[in-house]
């Protein structure tokens, strides 16, 4: 590996890490103001333009609060749990190409499987937090969380089997590259081979189960303020709680990134961005052209992610929480058979040469 | 009570209903009027009948009150305390006129009982205090929120 490649690797890791960590304050702001606007309120708008610095205050408050552990907890696991929750959340992004196929930290052959296996490690942190808190509510929350995450991981995994079958690869780079092809064209308008067009059922299944995986409403039973107070992070305060919050938002980002990568063409240009990139790259040499096109690829990807993040917030403030038996019924009796059926129908369509 | 509901065929696929719900929230966000009143800049308009902070009406700088003691008599919270005195021109006037703002229940009976239209309740509702305040006569004579 040459010196230049190592430098490029560090640059990519830096972009991903800084991007993922800065998502939290941005999402704090969006969650606050977005929820307010969806409920006909105004939201915090005092500190800074449009209340933008409110999240700075939040972070300062988290930092300056006393880092307190109650007497009845298991100290070792209590302090380990937030770390165990946050590290898998940050690791998952490694195999997602974010601005062209060169911009990927590790191009693994098992790509998407790595994502799921690391994401499912996050449940250990939650169980640890619930158990170490030595508190009935926390334990109930973490038990619910483990049941829910294991149930919905099945659907999550099965929903993308169709995509893997169509593109014949587990590498996310191959899947994204495959989505650049044209599916069909009507007149001058060409529809790309995005996952949403060839696997609409898979998309909905993946969307629903990613909501469940990230413990967001309408599947936030592990937290359930009204029934479990705050679930597994009831005993936590200051930066330890902030790490749980961080991991939730990072999980959201990774889920959105996977949705964008698998079903909305990943880093492929949004409509209009291609001509914009060509306009800026006019008369430039190859390196500059590459940088400009990478920038616009990255921007397209970020906009797609932002759309899904907003969708997460939008759904949170629209739908009520499921009851636990409804949740399990929905996961096992509705989503799981549909996912299996989707795999079967996709296989038939590939066999008869439609896809 | 568990009500038996028969969802229609399309309602069983949550997708359509969820999309409708999302449309409703988005419509609210884009088009509905904000319910928030941003307090220091905007104020809520109360009815003129609103019973807020007390004041004693004055005519040419002299209070209307003749210390007839009707308001402390009628006051259900017993928060008005008057000491009557006599002016140079033999007219009765309140030497002390105190209202215990913590005891007052803002029923407005003093306002109704007053024969001289002296004690009044204004529209002012920002009455938070840092101490257990008793409104003195000087304070009440300042004509805050005179109407």
C-alpha cells in the first residue's frame, strides 16, 4: 500500500467518522424543530439563528452534568454498556460507498452481511445496560428490545435477499454500480435500475424492519416512556446517556444510508446533478474533474440520507406506539411470510428472465 | 372496553393508512397556523372582563376610596386590610390599603362591592414575584392597566 493510499484511507475514515458524529447535534435540532413544526408549534428558536445552537447547549449540558452511577448497579457493565452500544453503530458504515466506488473504507466481499452482523451486536449493549441497571423497568425494556431486534433481523435480512439475487453480489459497490443501469426509458426519460423499482416490496419490508432495528417509533418499545419510563437507559445520565442517544442517531444514519444504497442508487447522481457537475468540471484536468464528480456524488448520497432521516422523524411524530403482542404478531405473521414470498417471487422472475 | 372493529380490506395493509396519516401531519406542518404565542414579543388578548392585578382608581391624583370597608367585608379570602383616617377637610380616606397578593383569589367581589368605583382589577397577568408581596397603597395608586 503506497503512502498516498494510506493518506486517502485516513481521509475517508475522517470524513465518515466526523460525518457520523456530527449527525447527532444536527438530528437533535431537526428532531426538536421538526417535531414542533409537525405539531403546529414553533420549537426552540431563541439561541442562535433559528435556534440552531440549541444542540450546542444540549451537548454542553451533557458534558457538565455529574457522571453519576446509582449504588445498586453493577459498575463494570454499567459503564461498559454505552461503549458497547456506540462502537458497532459507528463500525457499520465501513462498507458503505459514500461518494463513488473508491470512497469506501473496506470493500469486503461479504459487504451487506458485515453490516447486519455488526448492527446486531448493538443489542448486546442494550441488554447489558438493562441488566447492569438492576432495575425492573430497565430489564423489561432490554428484554423487549432483544426480542424485538432478533425478530425483525430475520425480516431485515430476508428483505434484501431479492436485491442480492438480482445483482448477484454481496458487495455494496457492485449493488450500487448495478443500479446505475437503465431499467427502461419512456421517451427521453430513462428510469434507472434502482432497488425501489425492481424490489418495491423488499423496500417496504426493509424500511419497516429498519425502524424496528433502530428502536424508533412506532417500534420504540424498549424505551416506551409511558410504560417503562425510559427503558434500558433509565439509570443513565450525562455523557453515558448521550452515548446511547448518539448510537440511536448513528443507527438511524446507517439505516438511512443502507436504504439509500440498496434502494435509491447510493451515490448515483440525483436528477440534474450530472449536468451541474459537468458545468463545474468544464475545462479542468482529470484530477479536478474526479474530485468535483466525487463531491457531487457525495452530495447526492447525503441528500438521499437526509431525506430518509427526515422520514424517520416524520414517522415518529405521526404514528402511535405498537402494543408488544401486536409488534410480535406483525413481525412474525405478516412481515416474515411476505419477505419469504418476496424471495420466492423474485427467484421466479429471475428464472423466467424478467429481472 | 375492547371495541370490536372491522377494518376494511385496504386498511389491513397498513401502508395506505400510514401514508394518509403522514399526509395529515405534513399538511399540518406546511399549512396550519402555529398555535404558539411567543410570549415576551406576543401577548395573548384576554377579554376586558379578565381579573388581573389590582389598582385603585384616582381622580385628579386623589384616590376614589373612602375607606367604607365594604371590600374587606365582602372579600372571601380576607386579603384586604384597610386602616381608615380623616383628611383636613373631614373626609374619610384609607391611611393604609394593603392587599395580600398571595391570599387574593381574584374573584372580583371587591370590585363589585365598591360604591365609589375605587378598587379595580386590571388586565395585567404578569404578576410573578420573588417575595411574598403585599401590595401597598402607593403601589395600588400607580394606575397600572387603568381602563
